[in-house]
C-alpha cells in the first residue's frame, strides 16, 4: 500500500530522494546549498537536526516540479 500523504523527512533522506529523481548535488551556494536538474537550480535547506517539515517539503517539491506521486513513489 503506497502512502498518499507527505510526511516530514530527514535531510539525508531528502537528498537521497532528490538524487533518485535525477538531481545532482548538493553544491554549496551562498547561504544555502542547492541541487541541479537540467536548467533547474533548486535551493535546499541547510542540514540541521530537525526533519524537513511537510510544509517546507511541499513548497520545495512545487519549485522542483515534482508531483506528490513522484515523491511518494520514489
């Protein structure tokens, strides 16, 4: 049974999933690291102790043109 709701995710899991979705990086930018896929440069949060919240995750996925289904099925 596949999960249909987003859930908080650790920074390492977040990076792993983005790589599975063909993003390269992370690379160190100004204040925040970023990842690249084609012409898209996606700014990502700095690594920290707490998980990435559902709210922040959904905003990042929208910027990255990743659907909820793509994220959950990856």
